[in-house]
């Protein structure tokens, strides 16, 4: 209860006790998201000797052929670590025989569907950019490309596009006005390369390939997430900042159950509070919806805004290298399966008039859920003032709140109204 005697009345709550049975098709869409609060496993900076609170660990990729995760680190010397996807334990390392040159001899890695591995160095003007190829996790690397690429910086961003006929290894860096497309013809077993022009810095962060469509998402801090036609170089779509903030770097794309899903990292590049992955449904360019985000990967500043993210569509998993903070794996099924439940409230029956700056709070519990101690899909749905579900005034007496729920779950709830949630505030 809140004491509001300064306004001439005591306002406790306006309670409407209801039950909501969640059916996946029955609720209107809304901008709401699931917070993935628990990683399946996480290796924090300092847990192992090859990963520290520094900028030496930036690159990671999933090997579709083995299921293993590969992570590039330079702490204690350059290495590409082969990790068990079930628990993050190290199974071994790739051979780096002959790997040398550049500011960093190896920086980022990607893997084709057949298990062919590609990795690149970081090269600044005056240095050759190198891309290496491994046939599998047990082979030695060979040089696939060595070129100064118009004396530009390359190796900050790295990706791979694939269709039936070819791989296209993608790379960029800094404020480049182009990105590299190194094409491997699977039949002829030959390489060819070209530079695809884009606005400065558009591809400095990462690539998310739309395999089979000859398209790729590119991203960079301060620039929009952008869809490019690899054949023509044409820009097909620039996502407005209102849909996906222009403050992210790496991007991963996957098609899951007929939906187009994109994940971006970091969500606020260098800010410690932004070291998490945001997940979006980009199926409809006119209605891009954030459906989820991971928990904070750690408290450390990521001064370079570096790191990588990769969605595995088959397992509905997210693999993350969060520079300075954590290497982790998340199950993204809850973000994909949850539905937004929109609660609309008419406050006309509340004894005292609510103003837009007052509080309408949804309190309650999901059936068979420990509301006092646990979060539900990252939300604190509680029968007390600890509930995180606050309604928004949408004009006059009308308020709306959105709760993310799993199909089939039951919610009992009431509305609580007050001038403030602070018991000390009159």
C-alpha cells in the first residue's frame, strides 16, 4: 500500500484478478522480448589461461561438420581452441604451422558446412592480409589469400557465405569503403577475389550470410544493419535505428522454422552494460521485432567493441565470444517460442484519477512457477511490489503492458495502481 495523503486520499490498489491461458495464435504482436538469463555454459575471463580481460580473444565459430566451437585467442600466444559444444571444455587446438604476419597473425575464424575452416589475420596499411584454410580440424593450414588489398585495414570483420557451387569468404576492417569477397569455386577448386563497394565503415563489424540467396547482412558501429546483394553489390535494405540500434558490431543470421532471425553483438559496443547479444525477427522488413536478449556476459569494458556471435539453427543455440567477458552458449528456444501477451487496462474505475506519470503494475504468478524466487523468461512476475511488469499509459485512462509467455502456460494476475512504487514517496 502506498500512502498518498498529500493528494487527499489513500490509494492502495485497483485489483482485477484474472486468469490468462496462453495460446500461441491468440495474442496481438508487441515489442517485447525474452531475457535468456542462464547460459548452458560460460567461461568467464580469467577462468582459463587463454582467455583474459583483454582484447586478445575476438573470434569464434561453430564447425557444422563436428559440432565443435572454435575460438581464436592470442593470450599466451596465438591459438585456435577446439571446444566441446556441450560444456565448453577444450578438446585440442588447430595447427598454426606457418601462420605469421600482420598486426595479429590470426584474429577471426569461420567454418563452411563441410568443415572447411578459414581464418584471417589483422592487417593494417603496409601489411598483407592473409586468409588461411584448413581442410578439417586435424590438418595444417595453407594460404588461401595474401594481398595488401589497396593498402587498407582488413581483418576486423570476417564471414563466410555458401551455396551449392561456392564458398565466399568475406572480410573488412576499420572505415573501409569496401569489403572483400574471396570466392572458392567448389568444382574448379580455384579462388577469385573482388572488393564490393559499400559506404565507409558499413562492414567493419561483421557479416551474417543468407546462404543460397547470394545475400549477406553487414554491420558496423554507427551504421545500419544492411542487407547486400553479393552478385551486384546493391544495398537491398538498411535497418532504421528505431528497429535495431546503430551501436552494434558482429551479426549472425539464420532461418529457423520459417523465420528469419538475426543476432547482434555487442548491443552497446564498448559500454559494460551492453555486453549482451540481442536477437531479432527480421522476417518482415516493415516490422522487425526484438524477440530476446542474453543475460549480461560480464562486467568488463570491451574497449574495442569486439567479439563474435553465431546462431546454430539446428540446435537453436547461440555461441558467443564476448571479448573481455565470456565465451558462452545459450539456448535461444524460449526467445523463438514465446509469445507476447498484451494486457489492456481501463483505469476509469480507479477511485482517484491516474496521471500518465503514475504507476500501473501487473502483479501475479505463472502457474507451477516459484514467483517469489525465480524469474520467468527473464521477467519478475510477482504478487508484490517486486514485479517488473509496468504498464504504459497510451492516453487518458488507457494503459497497456506486455508479458512474454510460453504457449500453454497459465497466468493469474491483478492490476495495482499508485502514485509511486517508492514507499517513502508521498
